[in-house]
C-alpha cells in the first residue's frame, strides 16, 4: 500500500489510490494511510476531509495548517468579490420610477423609442443612478408604458368632457400629409371649464385612406365627435377656407368659423402678386437665392456683417405657403443692405440690385406688412381668448390700410386691393359669432370696432338669446351663434382705435342692462378672470360667455399639432403604425400642455 500513488489535492499525503491485484491503479477508490480504510473517490475530497476530522483529528489539523498559505489567495479573492456584490443597486421601485420617467420623456419630447438602446444614454443613466449594472428598459417595455400612459391621459380627458362644466366644446380640424406620404386628419378641442380656465388639447391625429371629399370630411368630424362623446356639445368647427371643408360644414349641424389667419395671409399673397412690389420682390428673391446657393458667398457676407458690427444672420427666402415669409425676407435684406452690397461689389455676378427708389419701396412694404404679422400671430394663439379679438384686430388693419395724401401710387394700389379682397373674403364669414363674442368680452364690450348703427343689433341678438335660454343651461347643439373662450395679455391699445363714435345706452333690462353699465376693463386684463369674479352676478350671460369665448379665431391649433407630428413621423420613422402615431402625437401634446 505504501507504493500506491498518492492522491493529488487538498488531502494529498493522507490518502493513496487503491492498487488492484494485477498491479494497475484504481482511481475510483482511495485508501487512508492512517487506518487503511478504503473510500470511493469521485474527485471530491469532502468525504475524505470528514473522515480525517472525525477519526484522525491530529492529521486533519496538520493538513489544514499546510493548506493555510495556499488558501490566502482564494480568501482574498473571495473578499474582493464580496465587496463588489455590496455595491449599491437601485431598488425595484426606483427602477420602475426611472422607467416611467424615461417613457414620459420619450413621449413628450418626440424622441425615437430605440433611443433606449443607445450606449451613451446607458452610460449616463448608470452614472446618474450610481448603479454600474443598470440597464435601460427595452423598447417593448417603453412602448407598453407609453400605451398605458396614453390610455390614462385619454380617460382623464374623457371624464372632463363628460362633466356638465364644459357646456360647449369648439373644435378645429384639418388634413396633413406625413413624410411617408400618408394622410392624417387632426382635430383639437377647446372649452372653458367651471373655473374659467381655457383648455385646449388634441383629440386625434388619425390615419385616413379616402380622398378629401366633402362627405368624407364630414364623416371624419362626426366620428371624432362620437369617439369623444361631444357630438351634442360642439359649438363651432374651425377649418380653413378650402372648398371641400366649406361644403362639409354645410352638411354638419354646427357653426363654422373660417380660419381668419388663412384669410389674411391669402389676401396678402394676392395683393402682392398684383401690386407695384412685384419687380423689387423678384430682385430680392434672386439676391437671396444667390447667397443661399453659394456657401462661399454666404461666408463673405458673414464677414461683411461682422465688419459692420451686425449679427451674422442668414438671409431668408420667402415661400408662398409660409406665413409672413415675405416680410421676413424684406426685413432681413433691409437690415443687411450695406453688407449685401459690399459683398456683391467684390464678386463677379449678374444680379440687378434694387435702386434707391426700390429700397424705399421695400421700406414702405415692411411698414404695411408688420401689422398683418402682428394680427396673424395675435389671432393664432390658443392659450388666451382670440375669438373676441377678431373684429378689433381687423378694424385696426383697415385703419392701417387707410389711404393718406403721402401714399405713392403703388401703395394706394396695394391698400385698395387689400381692403377690397379682405372684405370679400370675410363677407361669407360668421360675423354674428364674432360680434356676440366681442360684446361678451369685457375689454371690447363698448363695440367701438363696429359701426354705430350695428351696435344695437348685437345687443338685441344677445337679449333674444337670454330670453330663449331662461334659467336652464344653454343647449350646446343650437347652431345659431354661441361660443366661449379664455383671455390674453398680448393686446395693445391700438385695437381700441377705429370707432366712429361712442356706444350708446341700451334699452334692455336685467342682466344685460347691468352688464352694459359695467366699466370696460383694461386691454391687458384677462376677460376670463373677470367672468370668474362676476359669473354669479350674470348667471345667464356667463353661460353664453363660456360658449362664445372658447372658440379659437383660427385653425392654427391644428397646424401646431401637425408641426408636432412632423417631429415624430420623420423619414427614419415613416413606417410607424397609424395607432402609434395617434398615441405619440396626442400624448406629446397632452403632456406638454399639462406641464
């Protein structure tokens, strides 16, 4: 037995392999050198160590001491591993909260969902959370979170619309074509709640497969109204003046408000094309195109701008479908006239520069278009009452376009064409709605923006509405002339100008007479705050005010919704499913306005 091979391992020196009678070694059995007992051996020394500890304690102690040195390295390694495992890790609740925040960030800021796979984002989150093992949620998790978030937000808005507080809801609608050449129909909703706050949010951006015929447009509006349960609450529908939309509105039982911003911008385009500014504008477009098509020329222009102490601004090219772009082009050229001329003097070009008389024309055109830009932006707001500002704003424009003795012939021609075209486009508009809304706005209730003989007609209409309403709540489906809306602090005193005379006293009794006797508030005050403080005094009038002041003056809210959709349905995301587009666009709009 002494000649047997010794076992290699922790028990080395205390056990040997068993030797068969034929002299071969059996590595499946070992023999204890202390007591000559045989044991089965399967490369595990635990049973052998147990035998030594139980039967031969002295030999076991000697074996343990001989192995102390060899175990130091493994014990040190185990200690280091234990230290790594004690590194702080995020709790499950913190991880879930971070996942929800990531999903909300992606939805609100129009980020692609696959951003969670970005290694840089992973590194940032690991450093911020102090957890090197943290992994962002997968795309499926984020998609599920966004879907649940959308369902929750929509449920809340459905509950708000189902309450009695919004008696009337005004909507705007339009069509949009995505980067993937898909057609979408967008609708926004606007109403004043019981606290007299103006609410405005997206109702849908849904994919459409049919052509934009009038009957199909009408069906789409009705579908959205039924989906949101507001078919009996809609007061007005705001759209552009396209023929199909006008025909669709005639088929629906709701009041129609044509987009006043579209009307104004269309008037400007038509008047510019038939005025004395055509030649000089053509020269301006060629100059801007020269610099836009040549990076070297743009660099030289920037150098001249710096030398003259001006900002290195790029020239702007006007686009017929982009509002106020002609004004932006003219203003930028006038501001950089010296730099442009100095740059072109150093170049070999075939451009024909404007003459001194033509530069003077551009200055006059700038003065004419500035008020139009102001009115467009003023009426396009959705965070404040805009419907009651339509008549004062257009009255201001008509005063700007009044012909004076100092006007040259080309300015007279432009002003005449402007007044005539704008009046023709507004002739078929819903003027009664704007008149009632203006009367219900405590800033403009003196109706100085209307001719003297027309003011009493407006108060008579209001008196008839009050008599028809009685003590009951206003019927939201009555498609005559009613709407509601919020307030705004962007008004200027010039909107009060343009009256033929002071307004006279009325002959009404009750609420309307007392309301007319109230002093007008400042143009910078909020009409909704005034109504919040006086709604108890004027119970019937406040119902009408909630209805008439809520309608937006334009369909710009829909255009903003499409701008938001353009950030989501990009070229790299053109294959998004229609239902995902609806969720992402609407949720982004809701979260932004909620914040």
